[in-house]
C-alpha cells in the first residue's frame, strides 16, 4: 500500500508545486549532496568578474556527486548578477534548481555558499554606472589592479554550517520571500558558455567526485573558468567527514545514522568509503544506480518515480516555453513602446525644430524691418541735409544780390571844392534842356 501511495504523493507534490520553485530544475536524485567544503577564494583576475561559488553537481552515468569549483566569471551583460543553483528536498527526491543571471539575486535555497552569498541575496559587490564594485570585506581583490572597491561589513544572521541542500532531514529551512518570487519572473540568462565548459571540465576530472575524494575535491576553486591547473588554483581546503542518513542527508564525523521517512537504514556504497552498503550488493563501476536507470531499485533504496518525474519535466518545459513566449511578448511590447516613444520624441523634435525655424524667420523679418526703417531714417536725414544745404545756398544768394545792386544806386561824388551852382540836380535839369 505504501509503495502504491508514494508515486501518487510525488506526482501530486510536483503538480501542485509553484512554478517559481521549479524554475530551472533538470535533475532529480534521492541521495543528498555532501556538505560544502571550506576553501580560500582566489584573487579576482580583473575588473568585471563576479564570483560564482562552487557546488556539488550530479552525474547520472557515474551515480555520484562531483564538485564544480568556485570561479570568477564575466557577467553576460552589465547590471546582471549571479543567483547560485541549489538542491531542494521534496517527497523523497532532491531536485536541482539551476543558477541563472538576472538583474537581482533571487532565492537559492538559503544555502550559505560564502564570499557574499550568505543564503539571502549577494553582499559581495554591486553595479554602479555600468561598472562592478567589489566589497573587500568578503572578496579577495587586488586594489592595485582593481580600483572599484568599497568596504562594508556583512552581518550574517544565518547559522553558519556546511549544509548544501534545502529541506529534508537536516537541510536549510529557508523559503522564498514574495520579492524573491517576483524576481524569479524577471528576464534571466542561463549559465554562460564558459560556466558550462567549467562544469564539464570538473565532470571529466575523477578526483572531483565524492566517491573518490570523500568530500575533499582536488580543486576547490579557480581564478577563471576551466583553469584547473596553474597559478591561482586553490587545491587546499577543509571538508567535514560525512556519512549518509537514510533519506540522503549527510551527517558529520561518524554520527549515528538516523531513520528516513520509510523507516529504512543504510548509506550508498561510496559514502561508506568503500564498504558495501548494508543489505545491498556493491554497485558496478561506471554504471548508474537502479533508480537512475529507471529499473526497480533494490530493497532499502528510495525508488524514483520516473514516469511522474518525466511528466513533470515535460510540464516544466511547457511552462518554460510559456515563460519564454511571455518574455518575448514583453520584449515586443517594450520594443513597441520604445518605438512609440521614439516616434513621439521625433515628432516633438520636428515641432520644436519648426517652431525654432518660425522664430528664426520672425526674427529675420524683424531685423529686415529694422534695417528698412534704418534706411528710411538715413534717407530722411539725407533729404533734410539736402534741404538745409539748399536753404544755405539761397541765403547766400540773397545776401550776394543786394551787394551787387548797391554800386548802381550810389550818387556820383566829386572831389573837394565848391560844387557848380545848383548842384547835381541842376545839371540834370540843364542837360535835360
């Protein structure tokens, strides 16, 4: 009866789970990841690189976890930050929620990855005017090469531990806030090509697998993606000894293993450091466990409900397509709004240009009118000058004419001595006779 109810419960839990909780889920495992190791952060290689913390990834072919080293990565666009991926427990399986780039750091399970990733947000740096600024209190930055730095103490109110998963037995109990759920619907970028190559390089290195390193990988962190050798590679760190509890939760040291939901006990073979699992046959090297291959798992292992998981993955893919379509529609709407705004701006610019031209023409007309008035005034002044000159000439002529007439009217003047009798009038009278 319990075996029959388990598939139904898992399918119901998957179907009822909110979309934001399953965004980017691609892998389902029934064994918890090992605790997070403690390691030194390599020096930031250059300005613009953002720290992406290391994490435990799962390899289906090997049936094992492998450590993807923390590394410095260039953001796909200025203003974008990295939200780390995280493992979350849900009704018998651990689901991987892939990391992404976005304008805000969303929910990542409350996992304390360190170096600014305290489990809630990111405190290692921020974007300012297209440049990334580094918080030196949590980042290893050479201030000689990188000048965009500040120093702000990060107060961590979360209990510091090495748990690498959310939920389940011993997992982190954090839940996404409404703000983080809203940020999950923002425009996101998948991991960059360099991050994918970095993960595949870790997968191809056998010393990175938990069954080989017992939680202490050969490479803890790298200065840049894919650089597993050379200067700056961190190959030293601390890892707590671990064993697996029945539901996959790892415990430190050799602590007594607890009891899982089904009352089963035991740990995977690789967790017991080479010993055979209790009540199980040793796993063939290089083959995936029964629950990964879709076969009936041996007694004592949690069975994976492959059809329900595949159905849920299909639903998730459909939802992701819908989200992509919505994002594309939002982008189209944004483009239309941008085009409308540009058209309005062009129209306003044309109107302003025309108004400016009209004002310029009016000013030119006023200047021409002023010039015409000035010319008219000049002409009037010249006419006045001409009239004044004519008046002067007339006055001079009038003054000259009396002077010319005066000698003709002057009487004849004789020399001294007695005048003839009767005077000049007498002579005229005589002459008249």
